[in-house]
C-alpha cells in the first residue's frame, strides 16, 4: 500500500515549528509495509486543505492527516473533513466522557469549546485520544483509508502506536519494507563509493532492494532497503547486502542504525575493563561531553581536561613548556605529550588528545584553520595523526571529536589506521 | 509572491531524517516577504520528481527544491531538472575550480564523480557552493523563479543566506514580514506568561502583530511577528513590543534571535577582561564545549576539568577527600569547593562548577536523578545553588549547562538570583 502524509498548520509554513510528525508517521507506516510516496504541508486554509485531500486520496491508498483538530478558531481540519466526505457532526459519547474526565483529573471544568471536541464526523470511525481531548477519525472508502489525527506530537504518537500500526498490521497486503543503516566514518562519500565498487554486485538488480549513501559532516551512512514478500525474505536480502558491504568497507563501519560512536567506544571499553582519559584543546570539551552522554560512562571515563591555555597544558598534563615553544601548541609533539600526560596523570589505560586550529582566526600558511593533531597513548606506545577538518569552527570540533573516538575504536579492535 | 518548498530524498520518506530544511527555508523566505503556500517531499524517483516540479511550478511564483545533488548514483535531482527544463549539462569552470580547491585544502585528489558535480544545467544561473562541492541552480521563466540547492543543511543554509535572501529582497513587493525573538531562561513558560500579563497590552489588537511563546528545555523564546507595509513600520511595532516585554520580564531575557548563552557570556567576559575556568562533573564537558564554540573564547576561557572521578576532584581541583566522604560528591559543599578550587588552580577570575546525578541510575530518595548543584566563585566569595532538572540524561546536562552559564551572566550583570 502507498500512503501520503499531510500536515496542516500555518506554524509549519512560516517555519516556526519543525515538522517531526511526518518522519515519525513515515517510520511507523514503513514498519508495517505501507510506503510513503509523498509528504505535504499546507496552511490553515479550507480551500487548500480540501484540495490537498482530493489530490492525495486520488493518488494513494492511505492518507494520514495531522493538525488543525484543536479547540480554537484556527483549527479548521474537522470542518474541511466534513465537507470533503459530505457528512455532518455528531456527538461521540465516549469522546465526550474522555474530555470531561481529562478536565476532572486537572480539577478544572471544561468549556464549551472543549466539549465541542467530542463532535465528530458522522460517517467516520472514531480513534479515541488517550492523552488529549481531540479524537481522531478513520474513513474507509473503496478499499482506501483516510486517517485524521491531532498535530500535537505526543497525542499523534499515542494514536499511531495504539491504533494506526495495529490497524495496518492486520491489513498489510503482501509487501514488507525493511531498512538497515550502517554508519561509516574516516572516509569521504566518494572514496567510500569507490571502495564499495559496483552497486549491482551488492544489491542484485530488480531485487526490490536499494542502497543509499547519506553523508554528514562526521561520516556517511549506508542505507540498505528491501521490499519483499515477507520479513524473512527482506531480512535475508539485507543480511546478504550487509555482508558484502562489510567485506568491501568493513573497517570504516563503526555502528548500525542510531548507534553513536561514543556508545560503540563505551561498550568496547566496558567489555575490556579499560579506562579512558582525554585532554582536549581544539575540541573544547566536546569529546568528554559525548562520552558522558552514555549512561554508565563513569565506569570507564576517568577525567577530561580542556586545556585552552599553555599553562593548563603544562600544569594539568605535564607537557614541557619548551616543547610547546619549540614546536607550537598545534604539533605532533604536543599532541603526543598531551595524550601521554593525561594517561599518566589520570592513571588511565588510554589517553586521548586533540590540539588544532578551530578557527576562524589563528591559521597560517603552514598551520591552516582546520589543522588538527589527534594523539593517542596506551601502554604499548604513543602516536599522533594529522587531519584537516575544513574551516567551520563547530564542524572542526565535531569532525575532530569523531576522528578521535574512531582512533580509539580502531586501536581497541586492532584495525589498521 | 507565493512559494512552494520541495524536498527530495528517500531518507525523508522513510522517516530516517527529520526535515529541518523546509522550516529554515520558509522562515528565510518569509523574512523577505515571500509566503510559503505548500511544502512537499518526494523520493528519489525521477517520474515523481518531475511531476512534483510541474505541479509546484504551475501553482506558484517561486519553487525552492533541495536534495539529491550529491555525487552518488542515488542523487538524481540534477537529471530531473535537466529533463524538466529541457536542457543539458555543461561544465561550470568556477564550480570545477571550487571542487578542486575543496579537495586541495584537504590534501586529497577529487575523483571523477566529484569533478562531475561541476556539470550544471546549461540554461541555469549557477549558485556557487562556498562550503561543499554541489552548486545550486536558478531558473527564471515568465517572471517565476525555480531554485535548486543541495539538501545538506549547512550548505543549503549558506546558499540561502548568501544568494536566495538577497535575491528576493530585491524583488519583494508589498507586504513585509518581520520577526524578533527574545530568549529567556530560568523561568517556566506559564510563570513567564504571568509575569508578562495581558498580551493585548504588549501587542495592540488588530495591529497585524502577534506574540508567540516557544518553550524548549533550556528556556522559552518570545517571538514577536509584525506584518506591515514597510520594514520601518514593522520594525517600529516590534521595537515597541520588545520594550514592553523587557520592562515586564527583562532579567530573564539573556539574548535575541539566534544568540546563544555562551556568546552572551563571552562578550561580557571579554568586555570586562575577566577569565573563566570550569569544573564539571554531571555536565561532563558540555559547558566547556559550549564556551569554546565561540570564536575567540581562548581569550577568556582558561581551562576546564571534567572530574568524573573523586580522584580527579581531589587532584585537579583540590577538593578535600574528607569533604566528599562527609557530604557526598553531589552536595553544596563539594560544588563550592570545586568552583573555588578551579578558580585558584587556573588562576582565573571566575570559577564555575557542576555536580549532580544525570541518571538514569545513581539516584536516591534524598538525592534523586536530576539533582544538580551549581557552584560559582569569584574574588567576592563562593556559593552554590540547587536545581532539579528532571530525569532525561541529556536534558539534565543541557539544562544544567544553561543554568550554570546563566548564573555567570547574572553575577556579571549584578542581577538578583
């Protein structure tokens, strides 16, 4: 089945609110074999709304509408729905009781505009709202489905989980869609494509499968999509493609789905009972921040030092001042001394360091903005690698933090650099 | 002028990526008097893409397309654009030079697929990409405009700012829309509303102006919107409303527009030639990360210590171990000792500290998850404040970092707590 997702609301058209509903609905529909062919957003304008209903319902099997069901004057979706389906409003007793209960629990009396939310289109199936006051609607017509839900994200999500997903799970007709995303870093999109080679060898042509490259500043995601007759068939196709991708570019793949590098590192450190300490200059605390986003990181993260001054590099990390004067703070030698220094100072198994020029100023011909040295130290030795991460300050910090954590991952897994 | 915003990409249709581009583009178009009538999202499918081009360009004066301009096989927007405008591809020398320069700066050689990004539709005006490798395109036809940009948010934003906004500023006719956003923190949305009182006293009824409350975990933004005949008229209405808002709730307003707390603090510290050092436990480096996002922060940020272990609190900050044992690491006493310790150790004017329970584990009845002590020390003395920031780990870190920086702001401006 093919679906269109339609959002209604002026707040979206003026860019005041980022639309997170469409992505959520698409993901949920996908999981039960309903593909989304198109997403649309229109404003609080009855003519536009009805026109978009007509277009979408003509093109697709499923239309999911959100927004404009609230109690105030600018919520006009319900009346547009009535016009579109040529029906009128009736009181839904269960919805009315829910509105009253909603206010009772808050020690308040509902106003007429609140009770009016229990008025629903006569010809629909009511989707009760377990969290808020506006019910949703389902219309079935010639094997097609038209669903209307409130735009408030948590109300919409509750209805989607409790009603929409089970509804389509029962009706899913054959096709199943599955996705698998592999996350790579340390290699540019085009070099990764070269490494992977002919896509037809990964994904058989006409197999209902696709491979997408999704780049971001900290790495490229590889997304395998399979359309199949059964979950088992889709999963086997994906497994196959994943194996081939891993055989071509495995060392760049650090995680899958929503997994973050700091979670991957955290798991590896915890398994090996190793501790980590970091000394950051140009990343300014971002590495420590990322590591400590992971629950339980206090078990392996010992401390972090953000050494923005030479004094701190000397006092907190034991970097010889002469080394800084001789090579400059942004140098292989200082990166190595920082990584070694924090490891010894913190009595940790691994020391990690960054020193670089985040910009926008401070660059020179020899040491341009974006130049970053990343240092690594463990009991087997100390080294530093040189990178250039471009000229946007925040981006330099993000890419440097990712490369530093990736260096730890490769060392722990004994992958080549 | 009316616009439609069109996003292209399977990653959007499967809900893998939340579309933030549409809101950004809408906001920017609005600011120069171009209203957005509709937003659409379609997948990487040439037929669908061309169909949506036809629909949108027929209905509106301006179409803004993003996505699908990358170098890999799944990027098909360029060929769809060529078909739609019945044109072919030519090399754009400036774009080619930019691609080569992009790789040169990274010490890499561009591949053919990278250089191919300099191939652009013959009949378009090229919008150069100052950050990435894919140029954008502008087509003008019968007084209508068709713009194509990459989907990578920061590249799209750079093109919008440098090209799209100035382009339509020249061509805008009639109504002007202006926004002004004031950022508050340290007060809940409903308390802020109470403080501000009757909105009609801030914004004259029927004036074409509106006031919106936009809450987020780290504070509530107040957004004034004015529709007017001229920029001068809109600006004067906004100035008036802003003055009234400031007289009612001024001390909670720390900045305006996209200004971040760390920029506000940075400016205050630089003006006063004061230095800051931070000792973080539960915020895990986020405060240092935020401070060092600001260019020039090395002038006032001396160092940061992320003390995740008691050993580090003792060794790096001089907190007496007995104090930790007696009061616990999450306590007023330890927060104060950390703030004082980092100030003295770093020889800085101001010491700032956090210690708390970010969760999800580690809480108790007496010290629940979300409890955070924030310490502050300057030559006039040392203090600590107690907060509870809820039970989501990342949110606790964000809210604690915001409250810590806000404490510095209030101290520097001598506002009451």
